[in-house]
C-alpha cells in the first residue's frame, strides 16, 4: 500500500500503535483546520483494520471539533459486534485529549440479492470541463495546495456571481492516481472525496459572498451499494431539499461513468452568516 508518489494512499496508510489504535497524519500545507473528508476516510480505514472479509455497507459520522493539521490524529476503534453476516464498528478520533470526530460503520459479508438502482442523469462528461483548480485560477485566486482528488463541476457558478440558483449541483470527481484494486481502499478514497463539494448545493440558492459565511460540515453519512475503482471518473449528483436554522441539508448520488450507482451520501452543514457565535 506504500506509494511515495500517491498522496491519497499515504493519507489512508494509518500507523498502528496498539491493538485497534492508529495514528493518522495530515499532508503538509493544510492550514487552519483539517479537511473533513480526510478524517472520514482515515476513520473508515481504522474501522476496516478490525474486520476481515467484509465490506462496508454504511457509515455515519459527526464532526465534533475542528482538527488541527499540525499534529497527528489518534483513532481508537471499538469492535461492537461480529454477527454471521454483519459487523459493527465505532471509531473515535482524538487530538489533545479531546474527541474531534466519531464514526459508526457496518460491514457485511458480500452476497447476491435483489437489485435495482436510480438512473444517472444525462450531463456533459468530464472531458473538456474545467477543474476546480482551473476555475479558481481563472477567477484570479491563485493555486492552493492541490488535493489528491480531481473535481470538475458540471455547472459551476462564475466566481463572485451572486445570482440565486437551484439547490442542485453535480461534479465529476476521481482520484488523481490509482489506489489499487482493493475494495476497502477504494471505498475509503471515495469517502475522502465525498466531502469536497456536498455542502455547495445548499449554498447555491443564497447570494451571499463566501467571506460573509461561516460554513462547516456537521455530520456525514455514506451508503456503499457496489464496488468501484475511484481512479475512474464518478458523477456526484447533489441536491439540497432544505436549509433552515443556520444549517443546510444535502444529499448526493455517486455514479460510475457507465451509469452504475455505487454510493449515496447525506450531510448537514453549518451555513451561518458572519458574524456568528461558536457552534
């Protein structure tokens, strides 16, 4: 699993320090707070280290405190139950003696069953679309640290355009480099990317400049339906049915480029006007 050229693989490669305890690190260059998708992916990786021959079918998580990118994260896994077909795990992420995040995940022995799936909408393909990095540079905002996931919005709002839009948002995304064939690692990589654009759907109807908003993921849920290779393009179809009380609720469907629904996501995010108090 070690690949010095693949940042996403290195992020997911937790250091074991004791039975069911692991240490995770943040790549150099992150400032302020740790990207939420990193903690989701590392916590799911920690849970996976405690199961055998089972695949995650769902995970539910809460962000409790902002993570400090300058220090490691301690992940403590608990083996709640191992049944005939399902295993349940909990993982707590800790910094400076305090919980910053917790996750519950369910794993299942693979089996065949009844099948149906939602249809992928007809949207332009990723080829020819500008990446988020290119859109940022085009707007004169320079180049930040390049994340290990390539994101290409289907219908981006021009930078600084405050026209209200429908609470729907779709992006193509994929890992910039292969993470290998392992189902578990690909799920964790997808989990990393799933937090990158989800709250944007709840902001599109509201013409408020970014610097006047306080935004943060509050919780995050994923359901994995089918395995996929996250080095290939995936379409993330997102919508926001509701925003109220300083919070926006967001949903997402994740399809492979050939139209297979591989995962679903849900998240509530803080979308508060500044100045605001603490959470």
